[in-house]
């Protein structure tokens, strides 16, 4: 099921997003006393990195204003309104409802051209055939670090602890950020990362990067893969082997394959498991 299909299904269930009265074009007239449900806010963010206005989405913990405490932040790559923000907002509500992980501020970073923004430059013929315009990952990483994070930390009560999550190409971007710029975030969650990219170069370089990168203490990395095989699985398993042999002692990491899932069903179960680990309740 595509992300856009999931969003339409949510709309059909009359989940009202950002104060919209209804998702359907032929919506029935409002009923007296009807109250739209707002699950978050969308903000325009002027980006000098991309030289354009970008969009970020935010959902706050339940009764954020009343609790007067600081919260960790979960950044979602592909986190636009018609991307993964809506299902992740539902996931974040579980923190208040069930207590199985700590409450957090949810921040979605919308990708405008995810094929360009989430990939390292490649001249591999297979890559060029599938994604001819690629190579913007460093630029997107700079956008996160220099523009999105300062905006969020200046506007909300953040605790200084943060995490980043994404699937597929976004998972590749997160795995690359973890290995090449580990100080960027505290926790990294890569769901079915597209490790096939660039002839699996990232996984081939993982051991060396783990040996040479300056990993701050108390970082964590959770990654998983569904029933994908081929170079996707080969790259992920090479990454797991590199971590097994070369992970810094201070690093918490988990590799939990989910072969019972496939590429379009793994996101929610993987997210639930990852949140239980990275944002475990305080003892």
C-alpha cells in the first residue's frame, strides 16, 4: 500500500488533519456541535540550503502546555502531511495512552524530491536508470542540522535528546548519517534501508567508518528489514556484521529482521519496537 493510499484511507475514516473540515470532496454539511480534530501543525520554513520554503509538521504530546516539562524529539524523514506524518502521529499518541515508551515531540520533515534528497551521488548504471537525479543527501543533512533542528529547539521545550526515523531511501539516509555524522542525533532508526544504493557502498565502508568515526557516548542504532532479498538484504546483513565486529562499546544497537512483513507493511511494527527501545520509560 502506498503512502498516498494510506493517507486517503485515513481521510475516508474522517480523521481531520490540521483543522480541515473533511477530506472528501463531497463532504456532508457540518453538524451542530461538530468539532474538527487537529493532530498537529504544519509550518513553512525558509531554507537557505535549498533556496526555497520547505514544510515541517509538528505534533505535541498530550496536554503539552499543562505538563511544563521538556520532551525528547523524534524527527521523521518523509514526514509531510501526505507522507508518514499522520500514521506517526497516531504512534506518538500511544506514549500517553499506554506508557510503553516516553512521550516525545514529533517533527515531520517533508521531502520534496526524496530520490534526490536522500541519496548519495551515484554513477552506477542501475542507479542512474532508476534515479537519474540523485546525490542530495549531504544537502538534506545540512538542512536538518542547520535549519530544522534550531527551529524546533528554539520553539518548543526540548530535552536535548533526539531521534530520527525513516524507511527505504529514508532508512538509507539515516544509516548513512549514523555512520558518517554520528553526532547529528542521539538515536537512529532505519526501517528496511535501501542499502542496495551505490552498489552497496555504504555497507562495504561500514567497518572502516565504525573504526574511524568519532562516536559520542550513548548513541543508539536500530535497524530492521522485511522480506526483501537481493542486494537490499545483502547490504543490511553486511552492515550488521560490521557492527558485530566493530561497534564502539558505548553504542547500543539492535538488528531485528521482520521477514513476516514486506516493504509496505513493516513501518508500523518496526516503529513500535524501536520506540520501546530508544525511548524506554524511565525507571
